[in-house]
C-alpha cells in the first residue's frame, strides 16, 4: 500500500513538474497571447461544439492574433482582416503549406487543397485555372448555365402550381450537380424527377463535410493518429469510395469511347486525360472530382438555403429584392448573367449572406514551414494556423 502511495505521489509530482515547465516554456517562447493550457489537453475544453464561435469569443479576450495549445499542437488563430493579410499576403510563402486533417487519409496525397506547395500542386492548380475556371471557358459554357437555370425555374414553377413544398437546398444542389457534371463529363448525373438519387448524392457530400469538420483526437495528438480512435479516417474512406464509384463509371466510359475513336467532347475530363503524361492518373482524377463535388456543391446549396432563410425572416429585405427584380427584369423572363450588375440590392443580399454564414467559418488550416516573426510574435515551425473568417464578419 505504501509503495502504491509513493508511486501515485511521484506520478502527481511528475505531471505537475511537466505542467509548470510547459507554462514556463510557453511564457518565454514569444508566442501570441492566449489562454493558459491545462496539462495534456491544453485548451481543447474551450473549443465547444462550434469552434469558430468559441474562438471568436476568445479573440475578444486575447486579441485578433492568439495562440492555443490544442492537445500537443501549437495553434495560432487569426481573427481580423489586418492580421489575415500578414499571414496570407506578407508571409504567404511561409504559410503556404496545409495542416492536413488525419481524416482525409489517402485522399490528401492527390488533393489540390491539401497537396504541399510544390511543382505538382502548381501544375494541377494551373490546369484547373486554365481549363475549368478561366474566363474563356466560363463564356463557352454560358448556354449550359442558362439551360440549367431555366430547368430550375420551370421545376419550381411546376411545384408551385401543384401546391407542393419546394426543398430549396435539394433543387439548388441538383442544379449545381448537373451544371458541374456537364462541365466535367458533358452529361447530367441526375434530374429533378430522380429525387432519391440526388438526395443520396447530396447526403454523401454533406457527410463528407461533416466528418471533415469534427474535432478529431488524431489531429490534436498526432502520436495517436495511427489508431484512428474516432474512426473518422475509416468513415471518410467509405464516403470517398461511394463517390469514386460514380466517377469511375464516367472515366471508364470515356476511355472506352477513346479506344473506339468516338468524337472528343472537349470537356474537363478530356483535358485531364490528355494530361495523363504529366502525372494526372486515376487516383488524381478521383481526388480532384471528389473535391469539386463534395465541397463545391454542398456549399452552394447551403448558402442558398441561408439566403432564403434570412429573407423569409426579413420581409422588408425580401420586398426590396422582389421590387428590384420586377423593375429591372420583369415577371415574364429569367435573369440573364449580363443583367446581374443592374441588381445591386440582390448582390448586397448575396454578400450579406456570405458575411453572416460563410461556407467555411474556418479556412483550411495552414502550417508554418519555418519559424518566423509575425507582428512581433514568434510563430514556430510546424504551428497550425487557423483563419477565423466568421469572426471577421
């Protein structure tokens, strides 16, 4: 019994010594101010269920540039536009690398958002900028966007005449899904009548974003990552596999068409297959498509739901937006892209929605490649950097 008490006393003294030593090191490290960490867990207990809100409250106490120890990881949180410019513009080269969440698993090795800043990342980003998001490409696809908007308006009109409820998130997701699919695969992946199929696709994309956003023990204690205690990496792998099966069908069908000398479609898939010699293999294609569909489509539908929710709760704003549309466009035709500049109030509604409900309250985490000084504080090599966009609104 005496030996057990001695062992417990030694353990307590050891933990207290480590804790005091950690506090001394933290106080002399030159890090930005922040809450005092607890033994082992650091400041994890302060994150809560909505970390962006919790971090915004802490920033009011410790300032727009603060540091926390989350588990064993030193984390720097940016909560103002001025500080964000220091990290993302003035010192962008040092913080260009991403802090990759453990849940992404093998996907991160071929994913543009998570690849390290290097030749491969630059080549993939250049291809996307030139062939998917370039102005000339967007202009050539104008007729597709116009067609999809018309289909959306017709579908909503039909539901209205039938007295049926309109699931805003669902119809917007279906429209965005088919618009992106026409750009990449030159065909629709679903339609409004195949409600279950579209809902399932949306559910997978939403669950991917949910798993990516959870507080994962593996990210705070990297030494435990191999165990995957919360099963986030396994769960994410299963979700990725469900999307990959859809994309594999499209890729295989296109390759068969090429073998049969079928005419080129000159879409994004053709461009990527033409670049196969530049290192764009099947795994890269699957990761690229997964990023575009999972993040892009889910954010579009969520943002539209928030916009409609805010307008419904603010009848005056809804009335002003409707009046502007009636005066500029009229009730007999759809809005053309060239007319959006004539709708300043509608544009303000969109911007206010993004301010109140940013698609990603916390930007993708970055990581310091070297120890550096920012605004007089030391940011150590390997520190994780979180930019809290929500706090800036």
